[in-house]
C-alpha cells in the first residue's frame, strides 16, 4: 500500500514539474519572431545562446519544445532580432540535449 502511494506521489510530482517547466508566457511583441531550423546566411547575426530545456533531457526528445520556442522568441525580441534559428545539439552523456538558438535580423523590427 505504501508503495502504491509512493508511486502515485512520484508520478504526480514529475508530471507537475514538467508541466510547470513547459509554460513560458510570451512578452508583448515576441509573437512576431519567426522560428526557423535552417541558417539564414543573408541576415545579420546578433547573438547565439544555449537554452537548457529540462523536457528535452528527460525525454531524450529530438523535437524542440514550446518551452524553448517561447524562450527563444522572448530573447530574440529583446535583442532586436526578427528570426530565431533553433537546432538541437546532443551532448555527453548521450541523451543529454540542448537547444542552440541563434538570433538574427533579416528585416529589423
């Protein structure tokens, strides 16, 4: 019986943790940022950052999450970019993933 309650508690805690981590509100104006997965060579490179996304590492996912997209849009808008190029980088140990975000200006806002 204790084991059942422990499992239920653990399941609820992990679910709540990832739900909380996956919610990032967009700042006003950030919705205009265009997300791309391909480099944009004709654009002015402004900044390159690494976004740590706990959901990527935990699930060993190959898909960029809404969490990372929202963070990238907010940061890109703050630095004056109009595009964010997002890619996933596998790191050691195998299964650990990070999102590389490069903020560029093709049509300055």
